[in-house]
C-alpha cells in the first residue's frame, strides 16, 4: 500500500502539479474546519463562564439585545402587527428528561454509595422533583412576567397600531397546551391595560395546532438522529468524571444506569430548568463540573437543531411546519390589508417547533442551515430561541406601498435574498413573493 501511495505521489508531482495544489487546499479546508470547531467550543465555554445561562439552550429565560427602533421611511405609518411567540419560561415539560438522573441517584442513595458531593446534588434533585409535582409543562411565574414585558414594549413601540380608531380588533390563536394559553392571557392582559378599547378574540384547539401553530405532518425522524447524536455524545461528554465525583463505588454506580450519557444529560436538564424557576433561588452550577455542563449544552444544541431547525439532514421535514405558519402570516396579513379591515394585530402563541423553521426559511441571521455536527460546534440555541422567543412583522402604509419590517426577539433583522427599500424595511409584496416561492 505504501508503495502505491508513493508512486501516486510521484505521478502527481511529475504529471499533475495542480493535483498537489488541490490536495493542499483540501488539507487547509479540513484544518480550518477543525480549528473553527475548536474555537467554537472554547467560545461556548467562555460565554458560559461570563454568564452560565448562555449554556441553558432552549431553557434560557427570555432576553433581547438593546432595542433599536429605526424610523420608517418618510410618509409611512404602522397600522398592523403580525406576531408569533413561544410560551414563556416554564417547568420542565415531562419527567422523561429527568428520569435517567433521577433513577440513578435515587438508587445510589438507597445503596449508600453517594459521596458528599453526590449527597448535595441528590438533595437539589429532590427539591426540583418536589416542585415539579403536578406542574410539568406549566408556565412558571417568570414566564407570565416575560409576556407582560414584551406586550408592554410592543404597545410602546407601535402605539399608533393599538390606539387607532379604525382598527381595534386583536385576533389571538394558541396551541392547546396550557403554558401557551396562559402566555397568551398574560400578553393580552398587558396590551389591554394600555389600550382598553381593543377587542380581543381567542382561538384555541387542535385544529389550529395542526393547521399552522405546531403542525408536524411528517413522520417522526428522531430514530434517525440517534446515531448522529450518540457519536457526538462520545466526542464531547465524559460521564466517567461524574461517576468518580458522585459515587464511592463506581462499578456499582455504572450498574445503576444503563446509559451514563443519558444520566449526565438528565443532570443538565435539572440544572438548566432552575433558571426558569427563579422563585427557588437555586443554582446547581457549583454541583456539576463546568466542562460537562459545556459539553451537555453542545449536545442539547445539536439535539434541538436536529429535531426542530432546518438541518441539512432533516430540514425537508421541519421546513413544512414553517411553511404552514408563514402561509398563515400571508393569509392574515392580506385580510388585514383590506380597506374595511378593523384588525390591528394577529397574535399567535405556540412552541419552538414553529419559531425555528420560519426564521430559517426567512433567511434571518443566526438561523443558518447546518449539519447536526456543525450545529453542535457552532450554533447556540440559547442565543436565538430562549423562552418567549418571538417573531413580529410590523406593517406600514404610505405612498401606495405597504412596507414591513421583521423583528426577532424584538431586534430588527435583515432578510436573506431580499433588498430593503430602506434600512430594515421591505416591500410587503417582495416578502410575500419570497414566502410563496418557498
């Protein structure tokens, strides 16, 4: 084999020097990608050292960058808002996320093999299990406050929309999950407190989930993601570190958990949900090795990207959810554009499974198309889809044209593939054509 390679190198050097150049370029590309992944991992670690919440993935409480309100082109005034918002900060959605860690630590406690650090972590786990009793998936008090704050800022920014004499109807639709319904109630309560003349209507039901809010008309593909994620777990995570830290008998501890990687991720889900339950005043960061929190965060980023975002591997499925939601944006906007319309806003409340695909389809910065492995190294869910993540389209009339600007988490965004009229303002007909082309 060595002789063949040597002869091949000789032939390439003598007869095809351009092949050597191509080979060097390929090596350069591979090394660049490797260094990029390494720097990205370091970047996540550095961000988490400055603020651990940046590693909490989709469990990060809502935040927005400094809000900028670029003036509309001269002669244009806002008249309609179309919105999609994720529910606010909540309790963990189901016990399955905790179960691998819960089972292991409860069995280890019964076996008497917990170290002092293990006992401390066990007590924290029990506190979180107790507070979750009968509350899985429900909106937390923090989530209610988040929606009040977003609604207040929406009113302040688009006061002309919500104080119009002609337009006073606000149409709301929600996923039938209670955390979304209660999010909607808090949002509209705040909005109505500033504009009491608004007439708010509510739609909730399975029909709306399946039609556009949380539609999943494709087969579940999580079994296909499992081998990719399992490979990434082995690359990033080191559960043996935890075994030596928490258990006096590591061999016994391994026998108590069929999947130590799942156990480690279970601890990550306990840790990350604490930020949503701020009334507890609990911080588990000192109880879990920091490097393993970083690793778990990277894996969860990859998992969310694989199952909800428009990944290279499975985006052909997840984009369907986004397309149905964007079709609803178009249909409701066209209805609101009618001269006799009295609609000021359409507000939708649902889940991350709708938010991520529409942002990706619109070509918004921060929502690129990655492979699952690239997402683990380069994409941070907490920075783009915290609790309460939202998209707002604000419509403006003037000079015969209708303009629209898009806000993501209340920050103005440019749209890939479209040329703005000015700043972040686009012709609605151009954006509508982009959506219809999808």
